[in-house]
C-alpha cells in the first residue's frame, strides 16, 4: 500500500462507500491522493441507521481476505466472522448431506454481515488522514471535459447541489451505477443487464430457535427445493440470517404469496423446517422487501485518465457462487497494482486494469449464472455428485496437480478465467482416464475371454465363435 | 385498418415520427384513437430541413410493402423507389460478380431514401383527421401511475415543458428510446446494447459520375474489402448514395483518417473506384458525421395497458440483412392485429404483441450480426458460394418446397424465426442428401470394384483380397 504518489493527479473522489469503494478509498489515500468518499446513504456506523435491505450475508473467501490483508484489516474482519467448514444440505425427504468446502483445514469460508464488514472498512478509512467521508451525499452528475472533472452531489435535507472537483473519479456505486451512466453517456459503450426470474428476501432465525433442533453454526445451511431455495449464514450471536430465493411471478412466487395464510401454507408444505425456525414467519415475510438479482456486463470500465468503475458498477453477478463481494475487493487490489505499475500514466493504468480484469469477471458472471441451477437442485443429480466426489478424491491424491474449480475460485486467488481453464484441462484428463480405464477393462475382459472358460470366475462365457463345419 | 374503436382508450400519443411511429399513428387513428404524433426534430417535409445524418438508404422488401399496403401507401412509395434486381459485387482483383436477389421477376428489392419514405408517411398522417403532428417537441418524461398517463414534452425555442395526457403511449423513438428508459425505470427489465466496432459514413456519387463507367442503376453495389466495405443504393435522380463501413479505431479507421492526404491514400489503395466516383472525396469524408451501429435487445416491450415500444426502441439491429426498417413497419402490422383481436384488453394486446413478435426480432438481430462478416467478405469463401448456388438451383427445381433463407426473409412475410427454422430443416435435408449421394457413389464404386477389372474403365483395380493357401 505504499508507493510513489501519482504526479499531477492529487484529488480522488470515490462515489459509493460500500465495500469496494471504501477499500479503494483507503488504497488511494495510501498512494498519496487526497480522497473524498461520498455515499448517498446514512453512515452505517451509527447503530440507529436502518440496515441495507438488499443485503445477502457474505461468505468471505481467499480473495476478500487477501484484499483486506493489503490494508491490514484481515484479522480485524476475521474476528467479526464465523468460520463455515462446508454446506449442510437439508434434503426434501429428510436426512442431511454434508459437503465440506475443501479438503484441508484452511479451505473454509467466513460468514460476515455486510454491515459489520462495511463498518470495519469505514472505521479504517475514517482513521486515515487522507480520506474524508461524506454521507447522505448523492451523486447527481459529472462533466467529462478537461481536468479537473467536476462532479455534482446533492446534499443535506434540501438536496442542495454542490460541485466537487477531482483528478480521478472511482465509480463504486453498484449495479445501477449513476457514475457509469454519466461516464458512458454518448459513448459506444456496450451494456447489458439481465434479471433472474427469481428474487430474494431475508428472514431471521434467532439464536433461541437454533437450539432445538441444534443447527451446526459452522456451516452454510441450504434447503434446496424445486420451487424455492433457502440459504442460511451463521452470525456470531448464534442466530442465522436466512435468505429465501423464490420466483417473482407464477405459483408459488413473491407475487402469489401476499397473505399470512398463503405464506404459512407455502412454508408448511415446502419448508416446514424454516417455518419452525423463524418466529412470526408470515409477519416477517410480508414486512420485508424483495431483492432483485441482476447480472451486469459492460465496457469500457474507464474514461481516459479520469474515471474508472469497480465492483458491481463494472460487473454485477448473481450470488450463487458467493463471489460478488470477493471479486469487488479483488478489483481494488488489481487496480491498485495497475496504478502502482504506471504512476505517471493513469489512463494506461485504467486500460491495463480493464484488460487484466474483465475477462475474469466475465467468467465469474457465467459461473454464477450456471451455479443457480446447481444450488437450487442441491447437487441432486447423480452425475454432479459423482463428479464432486471424484474431484475431492483426486484433490486428496494429487493436492498440487488436481484442484477442483470450486477450490480454485474460493480458496485461491487464481484469476477466474485461469481457474476455469485449469478445470477444463482436468475435465479432459478425467475423460481420457475414464476412456483409458474403459479400454484397459475391455482389453482385460477380452484377454480373459480368449483364454477360455474359467478365467472369469463366476461368469458365464458367451459363445463368441459359432463353429461351422 | 378499420375495426372497432377501443373502449376506454381514446387518446394515443406516439413519440417519434420516424417510419414506424408515423405508420402506427395512421393505424391507431384508423382504430378510432385521437392520435398526437410528437417528434423532436423539425418537419422533414420542408425542403430546408437538414437531412437525417444517421440515414442509411433503405432497401424495401416484402414486409415493408405489405405494411405500407395496409394503409394504401404501397404504390405511392413504390413510385418513389428504384427497383434493385440484385447485388453487384465489385471484386478486389477486378471483375464484377452478379448475385440476383431471387429467381422470379418479383423477387427484387426497392431502394428508397429514408426521407422520401418518411415524407410520404407524414403526408398521409397529416391528411388523416385523427392525427395531429407536433414537431420540435422533445419527450422529457412520463408518469406511469394510473390513467391518464401524463407525458412531458419540451417545446419551442425556450424548451417550455408541457404536459400531455394519454390513454395509450407508443414509444417509437429509436434505439436510444427515452420512452423505453422512462417505461422500464425501476422495473426488472432486461436490456442490452452492443456496438459494432465498425461505424458508417455516407458519401454521394452524383448522377454525372455514374455515366463513365456506367453503373447499373437497378442494383445494390457492393465493394467488399478486408479493411472496409462500401455499399451503394441507387436513387431516382441517377445518383447513388454510398455508405462506407469502417472500423472506428485502429488502422485504417475513422480515427486514423483525419486529413485529406490520409483519406486520399486510403481510398486510392483500398477503393480506387470510389475515389473516381465521388467528387471532392476528402472534403465529403471529413465533413460528414460518422454513424454508430448498435444491436439493442430488451424486455418487456410494454407497461400494463398503457405503454408499448415498436421499431428500434424495441429491437435495433445492424443493417447487414437490410431488414431494420422492414421489421419496424411489420411491428405496426402485428401490433395493429393484436389491438384488433382484443379491443377491450389493451394490456392483453400488448402482451400478445411481445409474445408474437420478440422471438422473431431476436432471430433477426442474430442474422443481422452474422451477415456483417458475409457482407464484408463478399461471399468470397467457396463454401458460401456453393451453398448459395445450391440454394438457388434447388429453389428453381422445387419453388414451393425449397426456399432459401434470404428469400424467406426478404421476399415473404414468414416470421423471421420460422424462416430460420425452415432454412435449418433444408440444411439437414441437404446434408442427408449429400450423405446419401456419397453412400450411393461409394456403393456403386464398391460394386464396380467387386465385379472385376474393366468395369471401372481407366482405373487400376486395387488388390483387395490377398490369396492365401
């Protein structure tokens, strides 16, 4: 985090004080920038601030821990988290299935509340003399002309618009980024947003409910059903934050479940365990907002040497690989490295950042889309389960050479596209090995058959050659 | 165009008086609506209005002619057009290749200037007592609440914003539709825009230049080159409107050709014929704007029973299948049919419209993307040429049962996805026939070989069976 300060670029404005924005602000301050961090919401460090309704509890893995480590926050945040050793799949016909996240003791994930992680990052940013925080400050627009870039923020109760000058602007304002819209306005920018037909809603399982039946607090709990999915992350107070994933429209769906009796009926038939664990379930269900799930792909991620996008603003993904936050924090590491490598050419650093990063987050978007079906179905297909068992076994036998895709994504910092490439090579090896094993078996069978009766004990030897006179 | 008026929905506002918007306004007036047609540009019927710089000359085919026929404009517009019997490919190494658009005399396209077609439609709309026209009236926003929908338009020199009430709103305001943005705001709307790395620029080949060398005025002229593409449509005054397609960035590109000498050099080496045909080429090139090419895919196309999108606002495509305008006018026919089928359920009509139409325009977007490479390469690959010749021959032999994809798209009103399906069936038939022909040939060869020497005259019969004692 130390390095030469950037010549000619002194003031940085970061829009969005979420996870990536706050980490990036700390990193830019470490590079000598005078950083202003603007956030349209209230300060989450104040206990009376309402929580982020969109929140899905987070599973930190290697990438997030590495990124936090670069600013010395790894241990602080680990102390706020709950280790999860694997997934506990609660099957429809009863009986649980345990799926460890890896084969070694350190291949685990850490559950953390978004707000706790954000607060830790904000405390670190606030303590840095190079960072100034501005809450309830809503980005309104910017002028892309010559430097300095002039941004406009609406502030205070009356929404007075104030101009702010910057040499460098970071758009970290999420999937529906206003900075992105302003930056790409009038440009040949590719953009796509795609919503999942399913949304999500948070439900709370209090600590008291987790006692009987005793729920393992060092696991992610998953209740996969054809018509819905519940995932629950453990919290440090012994409670669980459950997220229900359900279709927006149709039957059953968020649209169809609008009364206490329909909600009770749905959980009673589909998720009776959840009904038993969540107190006043219909009231919770009906009072809490529904979240949307969206994939955003876009390019470019930057404008000349002035504006750059990170996190969801550049690449929002579905949450089913548990990597959205990990990828957002990793963006900060890569962007910081690029700025470090070309301190005098910020435009070149931005171009390098997009070149190094975009193909990997594109792959993550694909993997996150594909994992939706996998998660919802709870890996019920025999093929998937066999594949998973083979992966685990081969990884135990050849820990260096055989690493399952999930392990590469979650327990290493191997870039996503490289991880996928390695997994595909392993797939081909497995297919070849299976073919070779089949050929060897066939050869052995043939040899045994050729040697005459008796060699295949217990088997009837078919008459292969009909004798003719 | 006659039919019951829609109960409870009396005022329609159409935003965008381009081709689709104006045709839809006429159709809605025919259904009894009081129609307001708003356009942010000036009235193109006045000769002093500057032309539409984005314009690519249009090739009208069966779909556009059918749509214009429903409001009695077919013959009016045909009189403004130039028939094109096929494409004349001007090859790099000299020599032209003629590709007729079809096999029968009526399988031709009609070149028309966008402005002439638009003017004819506007004259018909202005003559209809149910349509009122508003030029220089820019759509600013709308309130999606309960009926009536309140739209806001900025009008006059001072841009005074005026509210306009409507029961039904049609967004026909192009690829970057402001109506679409307002309609989809806050909704789970899928959206994607993708720019081609190539743009375009119009150049004029005057009538005088077409005399020597004599250019066939009943053809589309195509100069395909690896680094650029020129397409020229004939005009009624004997001139040609040429469109240069070229990369935006790189070498050569619109970015690299910024001086008279670089422009002259580029045309001299890549398009010497064009250099000879276009007077003051560098000046024309440097003074005219570059156009962008974008594919837009989105859903939904409508909001409840109030707002609906047509044309480029719903589905912008690249121009390389020559179907963008044809598809836009066809939208009007399909939407009019849907409104006719459920006059009392406008929301149902909109849903039916999207259901009937979107899968077809999605296919058109794919075909238009794929055709870029085909056009640029001038069908130079042997496979493509053989395929095209086989298609034409089979179409001549079995005119009812074998119809090439291009014919289905351009000379019929078969919906695009159905056309593609039929073409794929034909592909399979051709592959099977080729395999069968191969098998027959192989069988004949085998039989001839088996019958002993002499049956395959001039061939050496290989010794297939070695005799053993």
